[in-house]
């Protein structure tokens, strides 16, 4: 019975996702040339990460050690046969990672994906306090073009840095693309540029900004990386004396922002972007609730479509559920003795994936006449702090990244085995040789024997802080993950349905 229910929800939700992917809800919003200034690579040097060469070992039976320079890419299939994947040196500690949602009906290159990467300008040696505000901190957002085309002459095409958008907005704590309805390849109005999408970003200068990013086709005559200085954001808002740590889109029209005060602000993004004159931020705030006792760490809506439900986690270890029709009511699901940094909630099977201190759990959410949360099972277990969890809307595979360097995965459509999970890879560091090694090919792992007790002290350089699945259906098997080392791994994941 449970399997039939899941299959039905998957079928219905897949139709809704397909319809939303074809929508063009922001047809009147365009990228404007006066918001961007093209600069050369010399002018961009002070904004991009410092040269951060990494010595990396990869492979299973055949191993290879190479030094990857800034913005350089190596292919995994050079040492692992039939393994489609890449290691990219982005240079800085990664805190923002998200694929661009595309509109299939206007997508002229369906095998090409775009990935946004940002975070700190420095790598594992750079740290910032929770309430630190940076003024005139120079940083950048990298847009990587990933071509999935395979031919006999060129078996794999390496990702390339297509655009680099520089700014003075401070570090990036989080970034998310509008989930649908904001992609175009040809400008529809004179004097405008086609837009790649609408990007929301939580910045270190205590602002949340919306950027209407131009499509790389606008600069197709430039074969090398295009450097753009952000002259102005399309919209920005902030609250005094509090600091935004996380953001999450609720469909295409709402943006939830989590603050260090324990507050959550819901912004009407559609009104802010569609108005002829940009409204004051007090007019776009729908709700401001303070339900958490400490900093809000993660927010997840019920699926990527418009929904009235979302959940949030905080530094105090609490998991809260929220209903827009009764937003002032505080619905506490559970609490643990530790910080919860990540939560996801997929829309097809109503499973909320949460993490306590060292493990990832699933909770079944039934929203009939009232909310009911039932423990679904234990998914994965780590020996460090779980920084990120990513679940796809197109399949039930969940990946989790941790400070111990493990990236684990499991199929949420199956009853979780209490003792075992899959390992996508494990990143380890050799201090003597200053070498990072990607350990691939691990079998299903018994969680209790992953690591001896005496080796729980971890080096921050191996920490995996962000993971993201490709949100486009045709490329939904691709996942990206990265962390404090500045290395981002983009790979194809085969899974058993």
C-alpha cells in the first residue's frame, strides 16, 4: 500500500513539475544592461579568489596525483573508467551552490547546464563570525557551463567558467535560483538582455539581493570567461541589527529569509520584481515571525512549487513546521541536543529530511485536516557535523555532506536500512604531502565501522558544506558538491530505481 501511494504521488507531482517548468511567470522581467558593467580579467583580479593550487589524488585501482590551479578542471574518467564527473577548483570556500532551472520549450541546448558557485574569497583558512558585517568586501559569483554532450571525437567536455560576476556585497552565505518561470535565451524587449534566471543571495553586507542575471548567449562573441561587475541589484532588503544566514524560494513568488535572531521574514518577490517602480521593502514583507530561540540555519518549503507549508531548523536543535494560513502558530516537530544545519522537504513523497548531530533522519508528513509527523527512519550517519542535505524532485536519492569529508546517499523511496548507506565519495587530506584525495568505489558501508573512535578530530579542509542536484529533469542524475577546500565535484550518479 505504501509503495502504491508513493508511486501515485510521484506521478501526480511529476505532471505539476513539468507544467511549472514550462511556465513563463516572469516574462515582463528582463536583465538590464545598466545593472552590469563588462570588465577585463585584470580589473577582476581583486574580486576573484587568490591563486589556490590544490594537489589532488583521484582514482580507484589506477591513481593519479595532479595540481589543479584556480578555475582549472580535471575529468574523473581519466583514471576511473566510464565515470562521468569532474573536479573544479573554484578557489574559495563554497557556501552557495545551485543549478539554473531551464525552460524546456525555449532551451536550444538541452545538454548544457549552468551552475552558480559562491561563498568566501578565501578557502579553509578564512572564517567569519556569525554577526560580522563586511563593508566593501570584494567577492564574485561564478557561473560554470557544464556540457553533457558526448561524441566519439570528444568523449567528455569539461565544464568551463562562462561568466564571473564580481561585486562588493561581502561573502555569500546562501544563493538560490528562482525554481521556474525565469529562463529565456532571446530578449523579448528592445534594450534588454535575455535572462539566465533570477538569483537570490544572502550577502555579507547584511542584505538579501535579487539579481536578474543575463544569459551567456548575450556575450557569445566572447570565447573566454566574461567578467561582469554588478552595478546595481534589481532589489535588496535588510533588517537592522540582525543577520541573514539562509534563504529559500516558496514557488516563484515568495522568498523566506532566516535570520540570526531566530526570525523568519517572508518577502513577496513577485510584487517586488513586477512593479513598475521598485516598492519599499516594508511593502514587500508579508510576515516576520520569531519562533526560533537562536539563529535559523535552514528553511525548506514543501517542494519547489508554490506551497503554504514550510519547515525550518535552528542552531538550538529544533525543527519547526509553518502554515501560511496560521503563520503565528508555532508547530514544534521535535528537538535534539545539537545544531541542525540542513533540512529538505520534497514535494512528491512528503518526506522531510532532517539532521541531528551526526545523522540524517526522515519524517513522513501527512497534511490532512492537521499536520501529523511520523518518524520514517534513519538514513545516514556521519562522524562530523552534517552541513548539507540535497534531495531531488525527480528521483528519491538524497545526498548528505559532512565535515568528515563523506558524501553519502540513499534512496528515500525505500525503507531505510538502519545499518547501511551508500558512499558517493570520501575526501581525505594528507598533511605531510599537502594532498587531498578523493576515495571512490566504496561499497555499501556499515555506518558503525566507518572510522575508528580515536580519529574523530577532523581537519576543516575536508569539510563538505554544500550539495545540489540538477533541478532539470533531463539532467537530474547530476549532482554537485563542494566545501572549504574550494574544490567542487560535479558528477553523474547512477541509481537503482
